[in-house]
C-alpha cells in the first residue's frame, strides 16, 4: 500500500522530503536536514516549535484586526 503523503509536486524542482513526508524543493530539503543535524533535535520537536511560533504570530495579527 503505497499511499502518497503531503501535497502533490507542482513542478519538477520538488523532491520528497522523507523526514517530513511532504514534497519540498531541494534547497528546502537541504536546509531542513542541516537544522536537524546541527541542533540534534527530533523532527517532531522542530515542527512543534515552528507551529507554536506560527500560531503566536497569527494570534497577534488577529488581535490587531479585532
């Protein structure tokens, strides 16, 4: 059962990032791998941190509008 994960590749520059399970550009993939290697953290922790930062930014933007 080979299920496709993530969004479909829009162009030929995109490759599959096994770490995240999505299609990203080659440069993005290299950047992700470098960060994980240097910081020696799990991908889940990296994604969690980025997600929390993004949520805080969205909440801040919404407070200004409301």
